[in-house]
């Protein structure tokens, strides 16, 4: 069973920065895509940023230019560097991995990010 463990969430003031980490229990190259999603209270999860096995990235329009996804294959870890944080970025951020094999998708437990105004 694949484990995805997030860390790095917390409380930060508006304009500040945080870096989230997601450590996978196996090689990140075994996944087609890895990414970060966030969920606002009462809402469905939405994609924040993703990176493919080949290194292509995509971002939600709301975070372009402020967030950056990166990976360290030696550590089997992906990161989400968040800068210029806004109160509307407050959410639970979860790591996701898409596998070519069943069960096809894995989720971490999530980490809370709170941005105060």
C-alpha cells in the first residue's frame, strides 16, 4: 500500500510563504502524475498544481505565479512552494498520486494551511 505523507502546513500571515512536502513510500516515478489539491470548507477538492512523470507542470489559475511544484526523486518527495499567500488560500492541502495500476489514485491525509489577514 502506497503512503503519501504531507508536512509543512501551518499558520502564516498574508503575504508570507510556506513549503509543503509530500513524501511517498515508493519511487515518485512509478506514478504518472503527482499533485496537490486543496479543499475549502463545504467544497470539493480542487487541483492546485500537478507534475507529470516527464516533468510537465500545470497550475490552477488562482495560484499561477505564486505557487511552484517541484520534486526530489532521491527523497521520493514532491513540494509545493507557496508565496504571496492570501487569506483565500486557506484550505486543507492534500497530496495526490496517479498510478497506472489499481487502485490508480492515492491520497495523503492532508495538511491545514491557514493564512491570516
